């Protein structure tokens, strides 16, 4: 059993110093016009024709594989943007998730979490890093073979998205309100410079994406990978966090030279209520690499900075005070420090208090200005800190980029 490496807490930049609104504006002046020469997004993910996808979907329906059928109909919707596939995907998702996107209080989820994790501590399978807020290190969650297999799955699924440029989007007043960037936005919802949200046009995205420091978030939805589903069951046994309360898995990758870190934030909103629908009660981080410099997971209010060994996991409770508290805990604020050498790969999963099985399912999201199977880089405020911006690449459209 290895122990997490602990270091003194210190500040870390949330993004590369050269990533500023003025620097982006200067770059775009060299690439005018910004609404011409739109490119088609290419890559293995959209190499199949609609006819081939229809054939595969029919075969999945015939063998009763609802998860694969729903996934393929969602691919058809992504490719064609046809209402026909909105309906067919919805029908299959409704069979998979009879509750739809509804939620319910089916158990005292914070109590099942507390009881199970305390049993793991007593059995030597976990250790307490902080009593308040509750923060644990789970030992030996994964074997070396499982780690290698999971990294292989992540690499394979990442390759589906090719190397095409992402759509670059902002929810940060310094960027949406900068006069030198106004012409670059394809659309904006809300007031620029006053809480507005928007995405660059394709040409502006192509001109700027290589200059944006980001980490990656690869969504893996329930049922897409048997290995991930098996880990979900193990986590439920070790932690008392039930799979039907969980969000989808996210494989987070932070590469030296690209990574700008991820700024201080809590995984719940400031005014959140623990019992609210979809609130992120607990966070699980499973570590698939540790051969990197920097990249520590830091809890600044606790004076704690950790680098868990491969195969172990951090697990923490996002509400308080204490186990009975229903308010978002500022003490649980954390950040990912910038990786300076190597690659940090972590599996992240949130769990809510209420049961809501569809949280882990692949959603139907409309997207304005985004090409089929085009990833998105989202740069936005983190935890309401107006001076910080953190950017993340996603293999899915994310809710705030929809219109």
C-alpha cells in the first residue's frame, strides 16, 4: 500500500500567462476574415455514413441491446441533426431510464456514504486526510492491469475524436466583453462583458485553439464500456455511493505544455442545497498516472496538497457543516495544479444525494454553430472568481454552449 505524497500548499497559475483577451485579439487580427472558409470536422468518429449507422442501430435493436441502440441513434442525430433521430433516440432512452430526467430521494445517501467509508477506514482500505470536510484516500481501488486497461480505453475513445480543431467558447466577462474579440463570436447569449456566454465562429476557433491552455474531459457514459461499469460497482461497495446517483465518468487528462491547471473551485454551487436535484454531494477522483511533475490536487483551505499513487482514489464530501449539513462547503474548494512534466490522467465522477439514473446516461443536447462530432473547448469562470479563467476540452457539447 502506497501513501499519497503530501507537499506544502502554494499558489499555482490557473492558465498560461500569455492567454489573455488582448493576446487573442492580436492573434485574430492576423487571421481575418473570421467568418470565411469554414472547415468540415473530420476524424474516425464521423467516418461512418448514416446508412452504416442505421444498419448498426437496427442490429443493436434486433439483439435487444438498448444501450448500443440509443448510442447509435444519438450518433445519427449528431450526424444528421434530424428530428427523426431525436424521436428515435428519446424512445430508447426512455426504455433505458423509465424515470427520465426526474429524481427522487430513495435513501439517506450521505449516511450510506459515511457508513461505508468509515468501514473501509476501519478495514485499512482507506485513510482519513481531513475530518472536516470529510476527505479520504482509498487504497488499491484498481490493479495495475486494470489501470493499463482503463488507459487503453481512454486512448481508444479519445482517438474517435480525431485531431480536428474544437469549437472555442467563453463564459468570462474579460473575453466576451473585449472589443477586439466581439467580431469573432458566432453567437452570444446574454450581455457581452456582463455574464454573457458564447462561442467563436469556426474560423476564429481554428485560429485560436492552439493558443488556449486546456485540460481534457472525455465523457464515458453508462453502458458504453463494461470496464467502467465494473469499476462503478466496486466504488459503490467501497464507498456506499450508489451508481444510480452518479454522473457519467470523465477521464481528465492534463498534459505538460498544454495544461494550464484548473483553478480553485467547489463541485457544488455557492447557494446549493444538498437535497436539490442533481447537486454534487461527493466527488471521486481515481488516479491512472503518477509519473508527472506538478499536477497536485490541492485543497488550499485545508493547507493540503496531494499526489495519490496510481490505482488509488480521492473521495470527498462537498457539503456541510458536518455530515448533516446541507450547504455547499467552501472548505472543500480544490484545484488541479499545472502539470510541468508528463501526463496526469484521472477518472472523475460526481454523486448526487438524490437518485437520478439518467445523470450517467448520454444526453440529447442541441448545439448551435458546432459541427457533427466536433469537440468543444469551454473557457469560463471557476467558482465565481472573476479573475480566474480555466479551459477544458470536452468530447461532448456541454450544457452552457447549447442555444
